[in-house]
C-alpha cells in the first residue's frame, strides 16, 4: 500500500467549538512505497481526542468519496489499551484491494442503533478526524482473487481472477520443468455487473454497492492428466503486471484414487465490525484444508463448497474478503460451488411453488439475487435460470464432472427441481449415463438438506418434495453419498430411503440407497438446533433419532478419499484438526458377494 503523503497525514474535521481538534493517521512505518501482498496490515494512530468515550470509534471507508453512513465497518477505540487518554492505536490486518483507496474517519460517541444480527451500529453524526488515503500500489490493476475450476473438457483448467479494469489480461502456464519463456499464453475474457443489476437493498444502494471490478476467465488447455503445472495471470504491459506464480495438479479421470474436501455455509471473516457478524471460524477451515492439501504433494484434489458462499448479503466488499481468504487453497485446487439461499433468495425471484411460499419469499440474498455468484464463478455446463428482473440469468445451478473414481453431481435447491423441470431432466439424464466401471461412486450435492434432525421446520415441505422427486432417482441409479449444507452443523445419517435405514454400521457395502450427510459447519455461526429445553435441561429440543448416526456442532469440514473399492468420508474438527467421525462405503461393483438379505430395510425410530 502507499499513502498520498510522505508521512502519515492528519487531516481533521471540526467538532463542536468547545472541543479540541483530534488527529488520526496511519503509521508511515507500516507503509513503504511498495508493500507485498502478504504484508498489508494498517496501523491507525490517533491523538488529542477530547472527552474519550467507550462509544468512540474509527470507521473504514472505500472509496474515500463514501458518505459517513456508508462505511465498510468500524472498530471501537476502547479496544486500544490507552483509549481513555484520548490517544491510541489499532491495527487492521489483511484488507483486500478494493480497487479504490481506503480512508479512516474518527467519530465521537453517539447513540447506537440495532444491527441486522442483534448487535449494534454506531452513530456517525460527530466526525472528529479524517485520515489520508491509503491504497495499494497499482490499485485495481494487479490481478487478485485467483481461483480454479474444471471445464467440460478433461484436459482443461479454468482460472478466474479480478482486476479493476477490463483491459487485456492473459494466463501463462507450463508443466514443471519447462522454462517460463516456453510457457503457453492464452487470453482471458472479462465480464462484470453493474449496480442496476442488483434487485434490491442493500445490494443496489450506496450503503452496500461497491464496483466488483472485472472478473477475468482464462482456460488452460491441452493439460496432461495428473501433472503439475505452473501458471500466472495478468499482463506484461502497464496493466498491473503479472500475479505471483501458482501451481496446480491437472485432472486425471483415469486415476484410481479421488480426494476431495467438502463443506457448506462458510462465510468470510473481516477484521472489523460490520453490518452483521462475520465468522472467524472460516479462517480455521482454510488453515486445516491447506495443511491437508500440502500433505498430498503431487496428488490432485477437488474442493466442494455447497452453498451459502460468502454471506455478503448485499455488502459487495465481503466478496472481496472471501476470495482473498480462500485464495491460498483455491488458486491451486479447483474450487466448485453450488448456489444457496444467501446467494439467491429474494421475493422477486420467479419460482414460488405454493408449498414453498414461506421459504423462497425471504430476503436471504440481501438483494443480490444470484448475480455476483453467477459472474464470480464459472462452473462446468451451461445451466441458467431467468431472474425475473433486469439482472442477467442465474448461472452455475446444476452440473457434474468425473474426478478419478467419483462422479460428482451438483444441484440447485433454490430453483425448480421437480419432475418436468429442466433441472430434474438434467439430473435424471446425468445419472442414467454414469459409467460405473469408470466411476463406481456417485456423490450428489445440494444446499438445503433432504434429511436433517434440526429445528429447521419451515423447510419441512421442501424436504418432502425432494424425497418425492429426487430420492427415487438416487435409489434407482445408485447414488452413493448425498451431501447437504444449510444447517450449520455436522450430521451423518444411515443410508436410507423414505426414512428407513438400510444399514446402521459406519462401514458397509453400498446397500441400495445413499448415506446422507449434512456438512454446513465450515464457519457460519451455529444455529440453536438441538438446545436443551429450559424445563428439561438434559433433553434437547430435537432428540437424536436412531437414523442419525452422528451429529456435532463442532466447526470443520469433510475429506473424501475414494479408491475403486471403497469411499471414505471423514469429518475433521477445527478446534484440533483431527478426525471426529468417519464412514466407509464399499463399492458393489467390487464387493459382489453381498446377499439381498443384507440390504433389507431396518425400521428405525423417526
């Protein structure tokens, strides 16, 4: 980052005449003229603040033209040990490049108003001081927010990244051992969206809208299977230069092993208070997955994030925080997503069946209505659905791909999945053409769960519709594992159909129906799903039914390892990085000695 002055500026604003003038500046020692991406903490120092109050705070702005009420977030000064003296310092770590300068404003204490999540927002009527601007060198021009994804072709890998302008950018890549001068170079296509594409407040209002920059999409082609490649993105001219060099392992559909990391309901953490709480636990999820990826060395892997991605909910800069947070894993491993209610849902969305009136009429997307999700990601396939507004069609709804011995399928639980719909037809046709000799396991993923023991009673009708329309396809075509999010906890069910368990072991030959696992525990705040009742402190509101094999409120993620004989799913907790639950499913294609009696339904308590 650089400042617009050689030393820390101390611009002031007038407070009531009886008060002295306060000063705020960023520490010049933290901001040499060139700052590396990994070292962009900002230290703020203030002095001469009269009548210090626990309600005094510093607010974060970008761009500097933002009105006082349109801050990104704030920090109360009393988190500094010396605040009561009218002077102190605070440090803000890891602020992403928003393609515009940052500015910081000091406010005297005033009344506080309610936040969305029950916390509080401060009053902004008593501005005491304003800092100088702080910006990244070459702000907006340098590539940022890199993440990979598969395409429909097995010898390709897509990389997406963000720049502040739509000028020419490229992807350069080559296999390990080849000199960089001999790498291939392909152009990247740019696209963006505008404030008018947002469907409602706060996404289309100045409080939430910030320009997203341009999302560039470049495809590396002709990759040899299971091979390490190195790549960088950007341009060699004055358009911001090249990114750091990253590496990846290309897809190998003939591999005899598949490794994937899967979770839902992740969110993003920001180092300041904002309009709602942001989940610090998501940092731990990235930390442990990065550990596991590094241990794989030259083995390929896939990351699967099944809905409720950034929880930006109409506050655009939270997407920037999210992509910076996942870049350590997503720039080196394909990062696949499906849509959740917090990306899509709004009353103006077109699909509103009578049985889901209390579900899809919500405002969970904060007025985004799927637009940022559709542009910032690009998954295989070409599924789309009209928005019913001036916004472009929603994309990345349903698709599939093979990775080694597993066929992965993704669905949208927020758009029509019932019989006769385009999505239903796609899922049916996709499952019908799976080559089980090549991929003996099928892993199906969506956001809202088909089965759960939580208190999400408003989704009851939705779950029944999924059981009615989708479960027969799962059973007929031998789906091995069904993974869901939405509930912010982990819960593994027995393999079952229509609430009937087919096996209650944690290690079994595929019995003719999928095991269902809820994996929405990657970071977002927990929901009070199983809290004890006040009059029965030892009894939860929703007792654990026998079909629920294991459930936990520990944050974490799951890891899938599959060979041609066996698929293993482990649940790894964030507090210790260790395995807390495991299920093994053996393939029928290999284990042909099982008898029909082994797969008869076992009646369980519902």
